[in-house]
């Protein structure tokens, strides 16, 4: 899809223009249909929030066998390692490059972590810095700080070195992201909502939400979005 043919959603305010500029790589790759309005994204973020807060169905399996794999033990370590961005809920577009790279190395993903890889893809040098840092974790000549990081990661995640290979191997997750080859719908685990699996899927889904609302109705609308998971019995989460 050519950039000049891209249709900016109704309101071309500063938010929309800045978002359009930030998402340009995905626009040019044809992964985003239109830029949603801020209100559409807000609704989507509220509906997605419970899936971020509540552990996925496979959470116990992903960390089974790790020294500090229990949530009570790993959460303080993850927070100390990643920083306050660990609590960031929403698109993640405001997260720092360092925190996303660290998140990818200490939070276990059963399949390619499309959302986080896409966030890095929008940050200059993001994917290459992920490659360099992940490679350094297994380099005996790395500084003591990196070795300390590896000790934390290997204590939180079982088979952490094998997990890192998924990023680094030929045609692995980093190579695929650089080619904009993300997970097809049929390969997304059934217990996950596809619209919450990647940033581009999320933004395209947001386009289906109402693009305007009176100020007085917004609290009710957002509350209903937040409660959607429980009201509709949808038991799934993000990868």
C-alpha cells in the first residue's frame, strides 16, 4: 500500500498525525488499514487491559521448573530488571527500547511475540539491538552487568538459552520481524484473542469500534469495555 494512498482517519489532529508518522513502516508494508482515532484506541485499550493483568491460561506451564518461576518470586525480579514500563498497559508505543528488549528476554512467550517485536520495529535500531543484547547474554566475555542479567533471566525462565535461540537462529523471530512476517491467524493459540496478539491486529480491530462519543457517556462506555471479558465469558489473554 503506498503511503500517499493511505487514508488518515477522519480527524487529522496532532495525535492522529503523530501516530500516522510513527506507524509509517506498517502503513507502507500494508499491515494497517487506517489509523484509528484516539477514542477508538482508548476503547480497545480498556477492553484489552484485563487480558494483560490476568495471567494467561498457560502461565504455570511456561515457568514450570524455573528456580524463581513462581509469580511471587519472579515478579519482583522482573520489575527490577525491566523497570516501571513493566506496568505499562495499552499499545506500548511509549515504552522505551531498553524495557521492551528486556521484557522479551525475561517474559516467556510460547510463540513469536508479535506485539513486542512490532513495538521494537518502530524504534530506530530496535530489532538489531535486541539481537545484540540477546546474543551478549550467552557470551562469556560480556560485562558483569550482562552476566548478572543472565542469572536473573535463567532463574525466572526454564530453558532460557533455548528460548533465546528462537530470536537469534536463522529465520528466527528477529529475521521474520525484519521481513514483516508475523504470525498467521491459524497459528495463534486458541485461548488468545487474535486482536490482542499484535499491534497491527489491535489497531485494525480498533477501527471497528465507534469513532466518537459524547463526553458524558465515555465513562460508561469505557467501563463496559473493561468488563467485557467477564460479561461475555471470554477466557483468553495476550501472548
